[in-house]
C-alpha cells in the first residue's frame, strides 16, 4: 500500500469515528501497516466498525485482515467429510 492508499484507509476510518486524519498519522500508519493489501484493508475497516465501537488502530487493522483471511470464503463450498 502506498501513502495515498493509506490516506484512503484512514479516511474510511474517519467516516466511522470522526477522526481528523493528518499527514503524521498517514506516515505512522504506513510505517506500521503499509505492507498490507489496500483492498483487504478497506474490507477490514468495514468489518471492524460493523463489530466494534472503539476507534481502529494499526494493530486492529492487521488483526482484522488476518482474521478475515483465515475464514473460509463465502463462495467456497464447504469441505466434505469422509463418510464413516
């Protein structure tokens, strides 16, 4: 993710929690979680705020992405279990 993408992620957070996004915040977040995928980050922000009332922090972003990635995809058929 580049700095412009990080600004968009923080703007999405601000739409939920009314934070004021600054250049310093963008730089700090980019330093901490800039390695994450932009689309995954945007999905994680929406998921986080659907389930929490607290403000999202970089650790929440990375943990939410990891949690979402560990869940089976909705378009993936469930695994079949062998019959006994």
